C-alpha cells in the first residue's frame, strides 16, 4: 500500500539520523513503546479525548483525562517546592505554551493589583518565545544585557527598572544557546533596592526545569526557596515524552487573581487560552512519572551531567575551545567544519566574547560517550 510505503520511508530516515542528532534538546530516548502497546490494546486509540477547560474544575467533560492531569501536577509540585495544597497548573502543548500563560497571568495579576500593565524585563540571551509572546500580548519589554556567563546583567537590570510600574520578570533557567542560568538571588536584591510597585516572576525552565529537581541544584527551581510565581517546563526535553508537550505550574492565588472569563459550555470560568487541549499527553506524563519515577529521573540526570563533563574534558584534552555553564548540559564550542555540523545536526550561534561563530551540543539522555567519542574523533581529524 502506497501510504504505508511512504510512512516506512519516513521512519527509515528518522532511524538513520536519530543517533547523530545531538544539537537539540529533544530527548531521543523516549520510553513510550509500553504506552503505545497499552494505548492500542485497551482501545483508548479509538476514543477522542479532550481536556478543554480548567483541569481543576470539579465538574468535568466526561471524555477527558483531567483526573490524570491533576495527578501529574500534584505529583510534580513538591519537586518544584510549590506550597502544599496551593499548586495549580496544567499539561501544556510545550514550553512556549507555558511561557505564554506565565506572561499572560503575570501581566493580568499585576494589572489587577495596580491598575497598570507591567513592564517586562527579560535577558537578551533568553529564548525567543518570551520576546515573541510579549509582542503578541502587546506588552512593553526591556531587554536586559547578559554577562559573559550568559546570565542577566544585574547592573543593567537595576538601571532598567522603572519602580513606578509593576515588573514582570522572565527568568531564564537554561538559556537556549549558552545554557545560562539567571541569578535569582541577584534579581531579588535588585528588586529590593529598586522597589517596583508590584512584581511577578515567571521561570522559563523548559530544558533545565526537567532535570534540576533531581540534582543537588534543585533549589534553583524551588518556588519555596526562590519565590517565583510560575514555571514552564517542556515534556519532550528531559521528561522524554515522544511529542511536544510540557508543564505549567503555578499557585492558586495566581489563578484567583485572573479576571473571570465566562464560557457557559466550559463550566463558566475558563482561565486557559486554548480551548481544546490534548488529553493524551497528560496520560503520557502519568505513564512516564509512574514508570521512571524520582529515582529513575535522578539516575538519568546524573548520567547526563556526567556525560556533559566528559565532553568538556575531551574538548580540553585536544585543546579545542569549548565551554559550558554551571548546571548546564549544553556545551558550546568554536564552529567545526561544515560536514561535522551536518553530520551531527549541530545548532549555530554567534557570540563575539567567545570568538564569534559557535555550535553547541545538548547532552540529552541519548547522547552517550560512544557518540561523543565519535564526534571528538571527527573533530580531531579535521584540525
Ligand atoms: C525549548 C525551550 C523553549 C521552547 O519550548 P518548546 O517546548 O519548544 O515550546 C523555551 N525556552 C527555553 C529556555 C527552551 O529551552
């Protein structure tokens, strides 16, 4: 059958390339085959599930999986230090969706508290989705310089803050190219000194937010320790789900500060931007959380960070310029020959402080020593 032949061609191409795809933070180690079997065996594949609406509403559309969506949020909330019983969140369609809701809820909460829309402060090294989303939401943005470690520059933030307006700070926990982490203690200090009339802090932790809770650096993503208001995490990055999805986690008071948006057929108060939402990804999250669990994630995180150090050490041994930032699984280095970039599907960047043209490798679960050795071998031969 033609359709099947076409699909097999695609699958063949994917399998031929997957082992060398080390330039992007997508986990190519999904553990979803058990889920796939269960999905067809149980007949779930023949039901159209849809999680439209707030998953925390008591009354729900029957053909949904919101019970499991709530379970996912409840399971992960303690890992992010969310005050017990105060957590609110949902499974998103990706990190961008989480950022969109964080920015939207933050702006509306601040507007409700002060009667004014905020100024958004975000580092120039943050993911582009934050700038784009502020553009979509027509918010005033001040782009903050970053220091040589890729973290938001505290002097520039201090100079940029307008204390007469509420401040919405987007904090990058794992910036896209350099893998940099903004300094939350420094930001708190600047806020104490400049005293904007109201503050909301959203963490963009799409990649690092997946693994940090399982490492000694867990306090970085702890709401209790850092006092942030919401966090966005991707599901297809560290959590290894086989399709784009993510988590938005916040608190009940953020939800309660939103203007009621009455939609009769969605049980009246509808706080989410999208109407229909994926009912399957919460089940995949549930599956992964139950099957891998805290200890399994801790082992994966440990091995990823060990392999990151291994790669850095190999670069150092051959004297090739390469760097990685604290807590990061992203190593960036001087751009190699074109054929190497192609072979490993490397992502590009440009940083004058680091010599200009650069590439990076994101050491996800599937990026093991064997492929790193092959890469270093190729690099050595091109020198
Ligand atoms: C990947 C990433 C995003 C975008 O997330 P998607 O899941 O691709 O929508 C946003 N911010 C950071 C820091 C990221 O690493």
